[in-house]
C-alpha cells in the first residue's frame, strides 16, 4: 500500500474517477475503468470491489439526483423496484463470498455481447420509438422480478449493470431513453449503497481511496448526466454500444485468455 503515498497515484485515481463517473451517468460501465485502476495499486480484489462500491455510490447518487431534478424519474412509481433491488443486492454481495465465480466469469461476456448485438440490430432497443412517460406505476410483479435479478447481479459482480437496467427498462415498460437512464441510475445507487454496507461489514473497503475517487466520480456523473439530458439519443446510443462492447471485450479477455 506504499504506492498510495505517491501523488501521481492520487492524480490517476482522480482522472479515472472523472471518466468513470461520466460513463456511469450516461450508459453505465464505469467500473470497467475504476476496478482495474484500484487493482493496479495493489489493493486485494475483494477490497477493490468494496472500495469501488463506495466510489460508485457517490457517482450514482449525483446522476440519479440530476435525472430526478429534470423530472425524468419518479421515485413514487418504483418503490417495489427499490425494495427488490435492495434485497437482491444483499443476496448477491453475500453469495460472492460463498460461490465459485469461474462459471460467471465465462458467461458474463456472452450476456453483455448479446446486449450489444441486440442494441445494434434492433432499432428500438435504444431509442424513443413508441415510448412515452409513465402516468402510473408499472406492475409490481415486473418491478420486483427485475429489481431482484439485477440487484443480485450488481451485488455479485456488476459489470454492465447500467446497460442491463437501461435495456430491460425500455423493453419492459416502453420508457423513453432518458427515463430509462434515470431509473438505471437510481437503482444502481440502491444496489451500490446496499453492497457497500455488506462489504464494509466484512471489512473490505479502503475508505480514503474510495472517498477520493467517489468525489471525482460525483463531478464526472454531474457532467455526464447533463450531457445526456442536453444531447439526448444521438449522443447516448453510440456511446452505449461502444461502452457495452468495451465491457464485453474486457470480460472476454479476462475470462477466456
């Protein structure tokens, strides 16, 4: 941990935090940058995951608040999704310590590549075609199942969770893209904060580094959310596909090669 005393390392974490927060606010996937950065500093894998949850909680809270302020997310419509995501994140965070993750490491790239391909070949996957803002809460059963599965996934692993939320919300509820992004940021904040509590309880968080990177992620998330809201679909769609493909390539390389 002597490497943490180097000013260049703190500067690197700041830059990575800014970029990761920006990406997370728009499409999700900032962990693709932040987790490897933490690992290169010599932080143990489980501690890196816990520290990243601390930093990501800052970024996702800022992004969720920004979308909420722009009336792109109504918390009252999604209380069942909040509850299910909370429960799922607890289960996923605990299971990661009990199960062999090798099978998941090999399946994840295939799932995320599938999202990228679906986004490319289906014009309505990441679009506002035939979408409209909700006037009443979606069915609780759909919210509960979606929140439980995605919350558990984020607690267990997490790569591409923002993409999963964005695509599944658009498919299940026919939400406009920015509304799907707002929902995704609010729910990833819920699962990040819940998983953080579990990792902290297990003593797997490096607080100083997480707080520093988290503050930088907050700034990046604010900028990213504002850009997404201002520039809309022409900005989000290509960035979404690019980031999802990058996540998939990274996971394929790590798991198979």
